[in-house]
């Protein structure tokens, strides 16, 4: 009677597929976070520029002096609200095909 190795082989393939899928997903998450951080850095520059423009417009409307304008130019603005906080990746789960049945290839 031939030995049925199909269940073991299927489990072994499923474990290999899971490991490959997990590794691919990790790479995609890393790439996505990198892209999000690049976009956030660009938005931070834009936000700081807009805040300076807003300050300068307020000074101009109030007929402010050169010192007030320079204060607007020198001002720094908090952009921490635009920081990307990536969630923790779920850990890879253990996948073990077990011991191959006697007569089945490992």
C-alpha cells in the first residue's frame, strides 16, 4: 500500500508560502512607511512656510516694523503632528510541518 504524503507535503508548502508572504509583506510595509515619511517631511516644510506667511501677513496688516517681520522669518513651528507613527508589525507565527511520515521525503 503506497504511503500518502499529500497532507505533509501540503502543510510543508503552506509553511513555505506563509514565510514568503510574511517576508514580502514586511518589505511592503517598510516601503510604505518610507514613502509616508518622505511625504510627511515635504508637508512639514510646507506647513512651516505657510505659518511664516501667515505671520508675515499679520505683520503687514498691522503695519508692523522690520523687527516684527524678521521675527516671523526666524520663527520655528512645531510639525510633530505630522510625524508618522507606524504600528508595530505582528510577529511571524510559528509554522511547522512536523515530522514527515515514514517513507515520505523530508
